[in-house]
C-alpha cells in the first residue's frame, strides 16, 4: 500500500539524518513534517548546535538544490533576490538570479539582518515568487526556507516582526545533545564530512507526490472540533496577549496530517495534533505572565478533546 511505501521512505530519511544529527530524531521528524506540509521552518537556538547541518542533510536526502544565504547587518534585498544588469552590447537589462532561486534555502542567522533585508523573503515564502521591476519571477518547486535565529539577547540581532514569524509554519529548537550523543560526537569524525557520503532517499517528484497526498489524509469532525477548541482557548485565555489566527489553525491541521503520514497512517489521531502543536504555535503565542513559552503551551494542550 502507498502509505507503507511512504512510511518506509520517510523512516529511511529520518534514520539516515540521525547518523549525522545525533539524538534529535523528534526534531528531524518535525522538520520533515514541515516540508511535507509545504511550509517553512524557523530554528531558534545558540550557534553550534547543528542548525546549518540539519538544513544541508535534509536537502541532500531529498535530492534538492541547496543555497545558503548568510544574513548580515549590511545585507540588501538585491543580495537575496538578484539584480538586473545593463549589457552595453545589447542595450538591455538582464536579470541575474540571486541565491533565493533554489529548492532549499538556508537563511542563516536571519535576525542579524535589518528588517529591510528580512522583508525580501516575505513574498518568496508566501507566494513562491518574487516581483522585481514590474516583473514576476517564479521560484523552483518545491521551495522550502529553513531560517536560523540566534537568541535575541545576543549582540547585533534584529527581532523578526510578528508578520514575518507567521510566515514560518513551524519553529523548533535543537538544544544541546544529551550525554550519549555528545560523547558519540567527540569520538566520531567531523559530522559535516559525512555529508559527502549522504545519498538521496527521494526524488523531487516523489516528494511532490507526498506533499499532494498529505492533503488527502483523513481528519474526523471530532478532531476538527479539537483544533478549534485549542484555537478558541488561545483567543480567550488570559495567558496570552492574543490568540491564534485562522492561518495558525490551518497550519496545525496541515502539519498534523503530515505527522500522520510520517507515522504510516492515512488518518489523524489526537496524538498527532499534540505532537506538533508546540512547534506550530510556539512562535505565534506571546505569554503575558512569563517568558517561558512552555508554560502557555502546556496549558493549551490541557484543553480537553471534545
């Protein structure tokens, strides 16, 4: 059956990625669910915990073109999107594509760039296209942005506005490795050197087929009621400054379907929704009484299933 084929292929991706990103299987599954749901991923964490390596290994396993864009304070939108150059021989302007034209974009340390440079990604992430000088340029398909963000208390960071945070379907944090995984890192060769031996597990066409089939995953009316109950709680709770938007509710639905596919099912269960909720809503909710996001999410997940 197709769902068994999908599960075997997706399991292999997670297993192969786990040989390089050690001890982070759950995070790898969340990143994969984000891709299957046609979303973009934000990774908020300290430098040096494997954010860049995760983006590279996923692009290789999925056989997708990969570009890394290092965000800096002096970056301009043209450095991302591209620029038209005048050719004296022809008397015409020729558009030269920027690094945004790839399947997987690593926007590294996105919050080190100014808001002007950050905004260059907005249309690309939402519409899968860019508009320059009155012309529309379509981006490759599939198109997936993985942005990394350093903690906001570090020097030289510019917070992402809520409108841009909302463009990211999910936000995760890798965190420090556990004792066993870190020991394996110390004893093994450079993990990035292993990237050269990574072989693709899927083709771009197979990934596109999976993304299409995610939409056909069955969700019962009761679970739609549950998603609405979570959203309703966030909007009326005194825990948050503001509640989840309809876009956030749709995001939760899509990612839950993708998680079900990774689990080898063609239907969603409550555990799928609970597994992905922290990554889908964590960057969209602002707590009133505490800076600890986990407190608010914990209360949200205690919302009873109708």
